[in-house]
C-alpha cells in the first residue's frame, strides 16, 4: 500500500502524526472500450460546447450551474482559499457507542499508520478506544472536502471511516408508506421468523462468499488468451514534427545541384536568353499631383 494522505489525529492536547492508506480496493476486472473490428482503444476528448475547441486540462475550471442555465465559474485558486479548519488534522470531537451509528452513513474506510515518532501515543489511543468499547467521532478534510468520520480499532490498527452528512442521506418517501398497511396474519409472521432462524449464523464469515461473475469473466479471458483469441491493435504512428536536419540539408543540396544543372543546359542551348527589351524594366509611371 502507498500512503495517500499525511496528517495527525488531534485527541485533546495530544497530536499523533499518522499516514493514511485506502483500506479497500476494487477487484472488478478492468475492461476498456475498444473498436470491435480491430481492437483499437476508444478515446474521449474534452472540448468546449461553445467554440468546439479541445480544452487542455490546465484551462479547465469548476462551474456551478444555476437553474436558469447561467454558470458560476470557480477557479482552483478560489477553491484553495476556502476555509478547511480540519485540513491535515483528524479532529476528535466525541466518543459514542458504535451501534448508535446507522451504517447508511458510512462512506470510505482508511487505515491509519503512526509515523515513526508517534507509535506510543498511537498505541495509547488505540488501546483506550478498544477498552472503552466506543468509537471516536471526528472531522477531517480529504481532497478539498470536509467530512465527519468514525475512528475505531480493527486488527490492531486504527481505522477511519468517513461518513455522509445528515442532509446527504435521502429520506425514504414511497407511496406504500402513506397507505394503510395490509393485514398480516400471525402465522405469516411466525413463518418469516422461522426462515430467519433457519438461515441464522452466530458470526458473519465473508470469506465463504465469492464473486462468481468476476471469476467467470476471468476464466473467459484466460480461455481466450490460451486459445490465442487476441487482437493486437495496429501501432498508432503520429506524424513526426521534428525533421531530420541532415536529411533536409542533403535534399536541399541535391535540389540546388539539379536546378543549377538544368539552368546550365538551357543557357548552352540559348533558351534562357531574353531580348534586351524584355530584360529592360519598364519605366515607373509618374503619379498625378494631388489636388490642392
């Protein structure tokens, strides 16, 4: 793993320097969009819808579109000036029981590793958290966005899970919630409870579940490779912008010699001689004086 963020955990008057790593990774098989006929990659270009010109990444800003279609353009410099009080700091605010947090608010999870000079305070906070059976609620700014977060212990490492803000969780508003509920017979409820008990396990063991779709896709790719059902796209050769100087000079010399040889031949045959009248430049026309 590679550290993606460096900062500190602020716990009262204690500051614990840490490095943050993504705790999860996407195991989906990465597929590219290609031309079915020859396997060439499909590319997308950023272009302006007004002038139709391709826009370099350095000239792309952020914009907030108003309801009437007007655009508020915000530059990176203006974004950098916005206040982020918890920038580079995981600021612990309070401690709560883990079961008091609804999992619907969880977002991304990260491992926190102590820097070399902060192992002792890190272990103190880790063990105190574990002993209290509580989790820490904190605020943190990652990638120019401030979030709430949960600090807890997992496999002897402190883990931070960012959370959605309360107004980011949608309220369920479905018609059936406003209708009168259907009559449920006690036998139906008992049968549903029996089904739950028959499938109940004392603990959750995620290792016994597998992504069968991904496994099948990987097997299909391996079979195509083994059967040599692959396509090697033709190399894209860009036009060379740099001209070989020696080749250009040699071509110029050859062209000059060829031109001089042709001129010498025409002079010997008299084809190049022009009448004196033709060689004489016409007299310049005098301009009429401007009226006073």
